[in-house]
C-alpha cells in the first residue's frame, strides 16, 4: 500500500492551484473551501473525498482526507495543552 498523501502535497506535486482542483469537483469547491480542508479547519465530506481520490488517480485516498482533519485537531490540542 502507498504512503499517505495530503491534498496540499498532491496539489503542489501536480502543479495545481486550489481553485483549479476545486473546479474539477461536483459541485465545484471554492478555493476557500479547499484551503479550509488542507488546513484542517473543515472536514471533507465522503462524496468529496471519493472525488478527490478519483481526480488524484488514487494518490489522495478518503483516509488521507480524514487524516488531514484529525492531524490538524491533534496539532491544535498539543498547542493548547
């Protein structure tokens, strides 16, 4: 099994902007929403996670999408502790 890849890393490696990637999703996701996803502010819905997996040719899995939110909340908890 491959290593986890967060969406922000995939976008950098694929030379895609958040806006360009968001326009490929249905319904289109705004740049602001994608920014919230990569910063772990907003959870990615399962529907979007499945689309992200398809659009990234499997590089970013639904589990990777879930982990972006979990990782951010763990960082926040560590900072406030």
